[in-house]
């Protein structure tokens, strides 16, 4: 069952859509990317699957998106808004995993340690701008300071799995997926199969946090 909550933060109003779990033991908070919102296929798939495993999912919309703007603000503004939402994520007294897709994953990595996150879930981490591997953002990922899972498309122009440096994180490849986890039709891989790869990896990883 979905429940929406408006939270006043730096930069305006953020909106949290809650997908509650019975006997929840963990909260998984997911932010969206700079080019889309919480309707992204991977975010919705995780929100649909994880509550059945005792994980409450909170999809967090940044103020710029709630206000209907088309361009995301600077990283510092995104981080400030995320910090403002955090107390609401902790109010149930459960551990909170910070996460998101693309720009949302970067926000989670940059703030995880200071906020006391139980882990980071990075969906489609934008390791570098397309065609610009020298502009690496690996330091953000490597600096998360908490258990981290990266789920990355095999053909992501923002960083293919083989481009990622060794580090204290797990990485799961989504075969032939692009930055939005879309797979070419000629590959013969159904979207349901791709989403099952993502949700299966996240379910297994979050379960390990409980051990």
C-alpha cells in the first residue's frame, strides 16, 4: 500500500512515497536521477518486491522534481535536501539504507557515512559522463564508507561494469542493460527478466545486512 508524505527541506518540499512492509526490519530509501523521477522502472520494481521481504521502501522525490522543474540543481543542493528528508526515514527506529539511481546514487554515496546509513544501493551509478572516462566519479563510490551494492547495466554509457575500479563494494551486472536498464529487443531478454535480476540482487544483498 502506497502512502505519500510531503517534507519541507532545504530547497522546497520533498515528497516521499512509502511502500510499507509488514514486520519491517529495514528501510530502503531511493532517490531518482537527474533525467527522471521515481517512476523509473528499476525504482518501481524494487519498491514492489522488497516489502515482501520485510523491507519498507521509501521513494524520495527531490524538491526540484516536485516543483515541476526540468533541470536538477547543483550536487550540494541535492545533498542538502536529502539530509532534510533523513529524519523522516529514521522515525520508525529501523536501520536505513540510502540509495538511488544515477544522480540519486551519487547523493547516497556522498552522504551515507555522515547520516549513519546502514548501506548504499547504487543503481546505474554514473561513473563518468558518456565518452568521458577521464571525468571519473569513482571517489564518491569508494568513499561511501558503508556496505555498498552497485547494480550496473552491461552497456551503460555512464560506466560499464568492467570500467569500475576494485573497491569495498559488490557489483552486479544486468546483461546488456543501458543506463535505464533497457535491453535491445534483439537480445531476446524480456523486461521482466531484467527487473528480476535487479530485484533479486537487491533482495539478496539486503538480506545479508541482517545476518
